[in-house]
C-alpha cells in the first residue's frame, strides 16, 4: 500500500516537481524494482543513457530508493531505482539565455547556440478535427498543449547551431511553448546535449526532452505532466 501511495504522489505531483533524469551507473545498468528494496522484485533492466522521470523532492530525500516513471517513449511504467544510478539532467552544465524579443530566445552553451522562435497559432494553416465540441486532432494527429481548446501559440522554429552546422529540431504537434521554461544542458563526458521545455499550463501542461548525441539529433520525448 505504501508503494502505491508513493506512485500516486509521483504522478499527481509531476506538474510541479517533475524532472527528467538519466541512468548513469558504474555497472552500466540499473534494475527497476517493484518495491523500494533489494530482493526478488526486479521489473526491468535499464541501460546507461535511458531516460526516466522523477520527483526532484524524492531525489533530495534521505531515502536510497527513488520512485520513477520509465518507458517514456511507449507505455509509461513505474518502479523504484536506487538513487546511486540516477543523474538529474538539470545538474549538468546549463546554457546562458539571451532574450532576443518577446517571441525569441537564444541559449548559448560553449560552441552551441539554440534559437527558439514562437508565433501566434494560425488555425487557418492547420487541419482541426473536433469531437464532442473539443479539438480531437490537429493536422490529423494527436497534439500537446491544450485540453481540447485552440492553442494560443506554436513554434516557428527550434534551431541548434554549431559552427557551420544547423539542426532543425522537430516541434510538430507541440503547442503553447514556454520560452522562459526552456533550457539546454550539456554532458561533456558523453558528448550529449539535452534540451528541456516545460510547456503550456493547467490541464495541457507537458514536458519535452530533445536529445542530441555526438552532434546529431537522437530523439524527442514528450510526457503529459498535468
């Protein structure tokens, strides 16, 4: 029962304390456990580099076992991981922010520059499908950022630049972006960049993580935090 309550608190507090974390273990992997203890309770094995969601308050607690949400790219699952195998992405080196305008920010980190541009959502440029008087799909696909209402803002571009190379990161179906809650972090040991955006608010809140590895876009993870 205690473990169920911890899981429930983790899910209900995601919008306030949710943080992406990465598996970093000296063994190269960690075991996700059904309960917060050693024993015959292993649910899954996660390799270094795997991404999970945690409650940052739990990570700061005295407990050695942290409730996590994993399998973020498919069907979310929950369990416990020993905190020695977790690294909070926000603990890596953080980019400096330049506010170019009300609709544009630039994040600078070593030789990397991330330019974020947003604009007012134009419903005439999108195919909107309704169901029971609420928006069901935008451009025939599931979307993020509202709870069935018309989005107010959308990305115009999200461009990562380094020297003469530009990477246009995917922003499709991501609406109501938040410039001030977008940050970039660098793990020099693995030559990885992590871009995190905490977008929208209320029932439409969601977090996005873009991962760049060895100068190439690797993947995007989106999770609802409302």
